[in-house]
C-alpha cells in the first residue's frame, strides 16, 4: 500500500489518538510544572482614635479569582510539585531515613506519605491480583472445557457476568453485601463470633477485600481467553501423547500448557496494564481511607471543589512512568520478535 | 478414542464442585441484588436478621406487599435516572459508531501495509492502551475549560472514541490479517482503487469482526467512569457517575435503595448483551487474542 493511501486510511484514527491521547500527555507535563496561584493578600491599615493604627492582612478574594481566571495554569513551579509532601516528598523521605533505625521503621514512616501509600497499594494489587487471575482463569477454563456440551453454554454465560459488569457497579454490589448489615458482612460476624467485625474498618481487611474483588472481576477475562485457546489444542498431539502412555497430568504439563504459554503472556500483559490503573473499586467500596491508588489520587485531586491540576498532573506523570517501567520488558520482547521475523 | 475417556470419578466430582462454587460466586451477588432491589432498606440491610431480605418482613410491614418498586420509582423519576440513561444511550451509540468507522479504516490500512511504520504505530497504540484513563483526563480538564468544551456530550464521545482507538485498531488489524490479501488485491487488478476495493470487497465480509469489536467498544463506553464522571456537567451525566452520586446520600433512609435499583437497571442491558452476543464475545477473543 503506498504511503499516501495508508495515510488517508489511518488519518481519522491517528488524529483522534494524537489529539486526545498524545497531546493530553504533553498538557499533563506542562501542568505538572505549574502550581495554582497563591491567594492574593492585601494589607489594610485601620486606625481608630483609641487604640491607634493596626495593620491587618486579608485575602483579596476578588483579585485571587481574577488572577486565577486569567492564568488558570498557575505559576511556574519547576519540579516543586513532584517533590512536595503529596508526591515524592523528598524532604520527608530524607528525614524519615535519618530518623529511622531499621528498614522496617523507615517503611512504616514511608507508608504515612500519601504517594508511597498509593504506590504500595497499586503495586500490591497489581502483583497479587494478576497471578491469581491467571491461575483461577486457567482452572475454570480447564474444568469447563471438560464439561458435557449442554452445560457449556450456560456456565460460560454465568462466568462472563463478573467481567462485563461495570467495575463501579460490581464493586458497589459487593460492597453492599459485605456491609455489616449485608448478607456476607453479617454472616462473617456470626461465623467469627465478633459482632463488631467490619471489613471496612481495618486497612488489611480492606486490601484483602479489594484484591478479592479484583480477582473476581478479572478471572472471567483470563478464563474466556484460555478457554478460546483450549479449543485450538491439537487433538492429534493429545492422542499421540496418550498412545505413548502419557498420564492426564503429563498431557496437561507437556501438551496443553506449552500451547497456552503465549496466551498466558497476553493475559498477563493486559492484566498488568488494567490492574495498575485500579480506581473504580476504591470509589465503589468507599475504601479511600484505608487504600488509595495512584489513579484514585489523581481522580481525588480533580474531583474536589477547587481542583489541584498541578498535583493531579504530577501524580499522572509518575503513574505514566510506572506504566512505562511495566511495559518495557514487553516492548523489548516484541521488538526482538519483530526483528527475528524480518530476518527469517 | 476420545480424550475424556479415562476420567476417574474423583476428578469428575472435584471438577463439578469447583464449577459449582465458581458459578455461585459469579452469579449470587447479582441474583441477591436483583431480589433485594424490590425490598425496603430495612430488609436489604437488615440489622436484625439477614433472612428478612429473603422474606421481606419489613417490606410487608411498610408497603403492604412483599415486593416494592419504590427504589425504582425513586431512582428513575424522583432522581432523574431516566435522563442519565438517555445520555448513556447517546454517548454509547455514537462512541461505538465512530470508533468502528475510524477503527475499520485504520485497522485495514495497518493490516495491508508492509512498512515498518505500521509496526511502530501498533506499538504506540499498545503504549496508549496502557495509559490509565484518569491520567489523560487530568490533561483534558484545563484546556477543555478554557475552550468551553467541558461538560458537553460530544466532548465525552470523541474522548471515548480516542481512548478506544488503540484497542479497536489492534482487534480489527488482527481480524483483517485473516482476510486473504488476494481478495482486495484481485479487485484492484480489475481496476478498483484501494478505497473502492475496501468498500466493495472488504466491507461485505468484515461484519463478524466489526460486531465483536463493536461489542467491546460498547462495554468500554458503557462501563466508563473516569471520563464521564469528570468531563460531563451535572445535567449531562451518564448512568455510572449518576449512580456514584447516589452513594454520597446513603445516610438518608431510602436513598441507598435508589442506588440499588439504579444498579440493577444499569446491569440489565449488559445481561441482554451476553444473552444475545455470547458467541461473538467468545469467538472474538478467540481470533483477537489468540492471533493478536
């Protein structure tokens, strides 16, 4: 296909991506280097005959609003926002390092800083949910693949439900069930004999709840991908393995699993990307007090009454850096594959 | 000899119970919420006894019958959920249509171009796919406020289209790779231009791939929260942010039931979607994921 035809075909899609994905990234970079204007203060001297003159400082609301309206971007702040307490908190980290006697103590001090707390949850969520999703999805796929044909349709239908439901809605549905007055919450109270048990109160239980939700929500995606892959396992190879005396486990280990390896990589890649942006469950479970993620912090900065664009943009940039680190191994691998394919 | 011929009963029992447990885990929350949405708050969130939710003791006492539509009435009429659902329909329909038009053209070009930049474009799309949506939204807000684009439905539609493009391109690109090149190239030998070949030869055979991709675009637009919650004004709100706004008012007796009813209402179309398109969803992942 000649370059000009290619360009004409791809132009709408490319333009949409450049304007609404690439340009916003630039806009985020610019915003992250700026910070909102400080409030304009005015000094007034009031004199009265008895106590003499007094200087008072008040906030000039009108002038502040005018300045902010004129320059919504704010003033240039360099890397200031990145280093402040809500982000990388360089000063606080240095202080915590100096004051701590052990790594554990340093870690717990770090956890009191909002950015590191969000980072810890995001990474824990990503790297716990992803393997569980893969294992559970694979098990479901293997078992459903062995079911008699009439059961397959309905079981697949039910299995897809947690995946297609809106994440916010799915997490709200579970949230109502684990409420102390909901069915799971009250059952747990009876089971443990602790009438005050609340899954929302402790940070650990909140994290566990969110992770269980994540596995529940994403396992169907892994299942359906693996199930699709199982349909293309060659029956000839399987039968040949059986004739050679391979047991059920050996057939699974040496025929099925190697066939599924590329799909596992695919699911892992998608899951790493999607779990890293975890956000809706925190809103749905109202879990922000005990667990917040990078995406949630951005949302929180933007959704409040007077949004902090600079702060949101700095967190966004740090998130994008995180995504880049996650993706580099994949990109390098794809690049090698592509080159080896060109040579051969 | 079939592969399944030598199963031990133990393995069958283990498999069956595993599937049963999974099915309960997957379906029970939905069934429970659907049932509970026709009760009053005192039953669905029962202080006294969880079986109240099944029997509807307080619903019977408060409304005179075991089921009540009060939650639905409150959500749809009192809280204006009908308006949010209309907005959702507009956003979703336009997002899907525009995504598919852009995506088929782009995906076709990527599948037929042998140049190295096609590969780089696909890689860039993969990187864009990985961007958390809310990071992009933080880039939109200021410019959109300044240019007075904030709050309108078309803005959200075009943003969702763009966010959707990387995935749409990948999916349709791998689908078009499966359509033999000879098909459109022979049409061009017969004197068609590339675009005519696309229109007359490719469009008639591309519908299975387009329908599957459309389903996933639908899910993305329908399930979105980050974009619609931050880019739409109060009166243009779609269903998901509207439901989130119900949550703020759970302290008031009855309002949480509005949210429950709204949740059930918003999930119903998704159920219908899998009832009708289950085969396309599974089949689409089969071609899209296995090849792509």
